[in-house]
C-alpha cells in the first residue's frame, strides 16, 4: 500500500516536471523562435592607411605607438605604399621601453624613435598566406636589420592551428603576432605584443 502511494507520488511529480519543461508560458516566458543567422566574415581590408589605423586605436591599445610616431614626425612612413607594418601594441611598446631602459617616450630622442620604428617597417607586402614554415628573409627600413617571417604549425587534436611569427634573421627566438593580415590601403599590418 505504501509502495503504491510512492509510485503515485512519483508519477504526479514526473507529470508536474514534464509539464513545466514542455510548457512555454510558465512564468510568462514565450518560446524563443529561431533567428536567421547572417554570416559575415571578419573584414580585413580597411579604407584607411596604416597611420590612420593606428590613430583609430590610440585610445585603445596603440596609444604609445601613436605618440612615438607623432613625436618623431614619422607619419609619412606609415602612409607609403607596398609596406608590411609590424605594429607594436601598448604591451609590446612598454616592453620595448623597459628592455631599452627608457623611462617613457619623452626620454627617447627623435633619432631613437625613428631607428626603432624602422625596425618594424618591412619593404614589400607579406600576407600570412604567402609565408611557409621556413622563415622568409625580409628587409626592414633599417638597412642593418633583416627579419624572418614564417608560420608555426601546432596541432590541437585533429586540427592544425597556424600562427605567424617574426624573428631577427638568423635567430631562433620568435615573436608571435596576435593579429595578422589587416590590410590598410597602403600595405599589410601584423600586430604583436612582443618586441624584438
């Protein structure tokens, strides 16, 4: 007899729970309708120069680079056609200042800034798709400095993940890009948070 009461109580509880999950209007909630998903890939092309892109990010993550370019009067170099720009975000720029023992940008001379910026501007356009796992030698605006650009393949489960990096030519120490293939009107931008 007690067994039958437990069974009936279980059936009633099951019915109430089932009703709660199948009812769409409990508590005034309505069933959500499917929405049509409008796919739009990330837009990598921009209707601005590399300088204008950096300027647009000056209040976000490129304030130090923006200040340095303007202090050195170097805007024109970021508007030249057919260049690849390795853009230092604020994390990378702060690391650069620390590594070179500068207190801040105001302690850098115009010549220091120009020399530094020239190390990150590459002659020619290099999209990640054109790179291989073997380092490609590229010439920067600093005639004494050559870089290597390549992709790093790392395997995660069943899929391979590709990340682009740069290095001093001949060095094995790599610096990864955090964003690649941004295409302003005058070249290609790859963003890093790690300086040379």
